[in-house]
């Protein structure tokens, strides 16, 4: 049963039979017990539990260690002597590093899981699901106020289905936010007290040129690099993956990386961020036999991984199945210490990946007729990869990268896509969003929040997550903003509109009619804003509508330049640093003035 809370839709679970009064009008007879040898995150979990219960009720529950006698009313955190005295069976192996149980045993509450992060995740889950706390963004939380806290009968066990969960948004890099929302993101500032994270090496992706730099080797050894149409190329090149020297140099450098970054567990050996795979005779022979350029890639990555495993059996080698290597090979199989990161960059994101085979702008225009004819859907490629590896991650895309602050109505596909991936044995998901410094792109914080919920629990109620966020974040202005979100989503669904991540701001779903209604809804939201702070949040949420209006305004509109300048000044004022990936605001401002909307 879910008790509706007045201040926030959703609320908290209550299934109470016996009364366990944790807090009763300013008093408590309870204490929090943590092991003397508890892990850093378990100790931090005790402090966080104490902190948030105090924020809810004003009551500070003492934290004690397990050397003291077991007493009547205790919250027992982690595996310690008090837990052992209770004599309950906990399957620690099954819980792993991140799983936990939350369980009432008479007048005790047990929250215990993996020492690394399990117990601390259990504490946040208790605060969230049973006491009603929500950590919406790094700066905005909803913590209910209650004079009485009862602990209901609880028998909960949660083990994440995904070993890697990363919503890649600027705000989500906050360590406290990430751990409270159970993300183990490589980019989040997750410290020891948070239970650390899944750590990629700092050379996160596109590492060919870092492993064998073209600047260092091309002049003396052009044969190390891609042969394209009979010539070795130095511009936008890849590596010749069948060259023995390339293998030796890359392996040597990778060993240095591992030595220099001992706490990282995943190291990337992956293609540069463009095309031009090597077509030399040896490479071509492998790729033709394998039916994909992923043939030479895996041949190379497997050899590296085999050598690395001898000295570093706990490290993983990660590579991309991206663009020209997206299609899996026919015969070669990834070694067990190889992670395949499959990327959905070309896809449509207004339809679930399983249901739409559209190739989005600008990829379609860059492909030859033959490539288009042979195009296999992302869903099919994913399905095929899932059959040949147990270590499949997905690099998914969840915002518009050519226009970070353009409306991107994709909330309805997030869940079906994540579920589809999980059904196909995907173990990690990187959801690339607006990671630019400052954040605040189109609903960036809302997106990070909803994604965090889904990555932990793919069955999470998305509508509830959106509503809870909007209510906590926009207060009285939440309702018109929800209508605005619904209106855009209804438009793309009803009219079957495709949507890619580099679309210009002239898509059909941004019709005059929709834009007019959007303005009205934001007028209403601004009028309803509870205070200046919330009004500012509403205005930031409105920027995408203004962005579309300015971007599509006829060039000869009087005062157009001034309007664009004012708009970009506003972006700077609120801390937005990019409206397009890796491009500064000045350059984007100039492009908009000149009416350049496309890549
Ligand atoms: Zn080659
Ligand atoms: Zn589509």
C-alpha cells in the first residue's frame, strides 16, 4: 500500500501491523548499531540515516558500535555481532557488493548488504521507499516532516540487475546525489565513504590515438594506420589492427595506464570518433570473413586482453561496437575479460529501439546506398551481441546533442529501452545526456533522476518519478509543466514522428501551434511559482521554447540579433555553458545569428 503524502505525489509505503515507534513526538528509544569493523560506506550510512531521520523528525537517534549489549529497539546496519545474535540467515554471496536486505525482526530493523555499497544503498532505500525522502537533484531534495515515525513490517531484498548504472549528466556527477540514487557512475565524485564506484580509466573512450599516436608514428610508420582507398591516411585515421608493431606499442602503453591508475578496473581500447577503418589486405580479409569491421577490432582487442589478463586478472578491456563496428562478427568471440560497449547513436529516440529502424540525421545522409541496404537495426545488433558475450554494456543517448536545450520528448522510451536491453542480457548502461559544465539543459536534472530510478529498478513507475520530481522541484508550477511535457510527447506519438540526437530545432513536433500552447503553459507556470527560486527554475525550463522560437525566426525579423544576444546572456547568467556539445556559447550565438541550424 502506498500512503499519499500531501506535499509530494507518491509518498511512502506503510504496511504496519505492530507499532514500531522509531520517533514519537520528539522522543526515541531506538539506536543505530554499526560494526566496529564496518566499512567506510557503512559508517557513513549510519551518519546519513541519523542525519535524515533528524531532518524528518527533529530527533537525533544515537549511533553506537556493536561492542555494546544488544537492546530492545535497534536499527542494525551491516553484518555485525548484533545481526549475528539475531540469528537470521543472510545470503551475502547472493547480495554481492551492491545488494541488500531491509527486514524487521520483532522490534529490530536490519539494513544489511554488501560491505562496499550494499548497506549504504539499503539505508537510502529505507529513507526513500519507507520514509518518503527524495533526492531530486544535487541541490533540491524532498524530505518529509513528521512528528511520528513508525517502522512497518518490512521484508525487502534488492539486488541490481545492472552492474553499471550511469546517467551522464553534469548534476549527476555530485557524489552525494549519485549514491543516494544508487548510481555507481564512473564520472560521479563518489568517494570511499560513498562506497566508491565502477571506475573506468581516465582514458574513457576513443583511445586508439592515445595508444598509438598518429603525431608520434605516422611519419616513420604510416603502415601503423588505416589504409583507405589504397593509401595510408593520417587525418581522421584508425589503427591497422593486424600490424604486429601496433599490437606491441598499444599493449605497452596500456600496461603503463594500468600501472598509473591502479584503482581503475576498466580500460578502453577503442576506435577514434570517426570512420575510416583500415582496408589493407590483412585487415580486409578478416573483416570480409567476419562480415563486419568488428572482426579486426575484436581480433586485436582479444589479443590485448589475453596478455593483460596474465598480469592483471581483475582488469577489464572495454571496446566500442560503434558505427562501423556496431554489427557483431560472425565467428570471433569476445574474451571473458572484454566488455563490449554497444552504441545507439544512429537511432530514433521517439520510438522504442525495438520498434523503429529509422536512421536519423545526419547519419542517413552519410551512408552509401549499399550501407543503407545492408543496415541491420540496432535492436538486431544488440540481440546478436547478447548471444556472444556476457559482458555487454550499452552507450545510449538521451538528449539532443546538437541542441542541448531543445525539447526532446523521449521520456516515454526510456523505460522500454532499458527493459529491452536488460532482457537481452545487458549488464551496464551509460545514458549519455547533457554533461556540459553547469548542466541545466532541457530538463537535465529531471532526466538524470528518472534514469537513476530506472537503472536501479527497470520497473519503476516513470509517471510517478516525473510527478514526484516536478512537485518537489517546481512546487505549485508543476501541473502546467507536466501538461507541457505530456503535450510534446503526445504529439510525437500521435503523429509518429522520428527523432534523432542531432536533429535541428525545426522538427514537426515543434509546430507553431505547439509552441503557442507551450508559451501559454509556461506563462501559467510562472504565475503559479511559489517563490523567486522556483520562478527561476521555471524560467530555466522555459529556455528550450525560447531557443526554438529564436532559432526558427526569419532572419530579417527586426531586432533579431539583439533578442539572440539577450537570450545567450541569460544562458550565461544561469550558468549554462553549452547549447551544443563541445561548443562554447559565443560560437553557438554566432551560428544562430547566421541562421545555421544544421550540423
Ligand atoms: Zn590494416
Ligand atoms: Zn522512429
